[in-house]
C-alpha cells in the first residue's frame, strides 16, 4: 500500500498530472482547463493552513493527491475546508482514495477545522462511496448546478463535522 505524506514542491508536476486525468475524464469536476505545476505550487504555499497530501508508492512515484481549499472567505466559515481527492487511474479501486480522505480529515482536525465539505457529481459512484466510507453525510442535491460540455449536471453536497473543533468557531 502506498505511503501517505504531506506534499512537497517536488510533487507539483505529479499532482497536476493526476488532477488533469480527472479533468479530462469529465467525471469529477466542472473544471475543463488543465492545471499546471505552478497552480499546484500555489496550493502548496498555503499547505500549513490547507493541507495537501499525496500517496507515494514504494518506488517514490505519486499515485494520489488529496487537498483542502477555502470554502468561503468570510470569517465565520474559516474552519470549513473544501476537499478534493484524485487517484491516478492505474491505482483506483484499491482503497487509496479512502485512505487519502481519512488522512485528510485527520490533517484538518490538526488544523482546527470543524467541518469538511464537497460537491460530488451525482453519477460519481466511486466518490460517493468513498465519502460515505469516511463518515460524510449526503446533505442534498443541487440540481443543474453547472454545465459540462453542454450538459447540465446535478451535484451531491457532502459534509463531515469534526466535533472536537466546534468550540473553536468564532462566536
Ligand atoms: C473517487 C476516487 C478518488 C476514489 O478513490 P479510489 O481509490 O478509486 O476508491 P477506493 O478504492 O478507496 O474505494 C472507495 C469506495 O468507493 C467504492 N468504489 C471504488 N471504485 C468504484 C467504482 N468504480 N464504482 C463504484 N464504487 C466504487 C469502493 O468499493 C469503496 O466503497 P466501500 O468502502 O463501501 O467498499 C477515484 O476513483 C478517483 O480519483 N476518481 C477520479 C477523480 C474523482 O472522481 N475524484 C473525486 C472528485 S469529487
């Protein structure tokens, strides 16, 4: 099983390549423009507050990425992170997505976050199963939340509280 660790600058190319697989497949995100290593480095620059993790196989190659970004800029939402998980297509279905998301919840807990959220395409069974296995609840469905290649798509809102950090929320 690959090792999960915090991402480093040297991982930026590999993370971008894995993210771009997901973008190209049109099953994970409304994004259509490929990401560059520079885009990833901008995320890594904020990793102390919004952790970025990778799964590295025994030979050191990166086969998965999970990261947090801000949910909203308002102070009242400071402890809410929006998560992404992408596994290299050659490494999927072997438990890696679940391990990455579990590790990301722990990293968010250490950062003081009280909630993680995401929006998942309603047809993305692997992602919905992964979220369920990691303790996420399905809040509801945003209908026709965006168009991808001309098709309106519904997304499932998922959330997971980190109860021990609720007390740190601004009053
Ligand atoms: C979604 C993704 C991250 C899941 O990672 P993974 O390593 O393939 O998934 P895992 O092996 O950890 O499996 C997690 C759960 O999904 C289920 N699952 C995995 N692949 C599946 C598939 N193709 N169809 C249905 N369920 C699937 C597993 O059975 C498991 O559920 P369980 O714990 O109830 O048995 C990965 O498939 C991926 O990178 N997909 C493309 C990008 C993407 O969709 N990212 C999510 C954006 S919201």
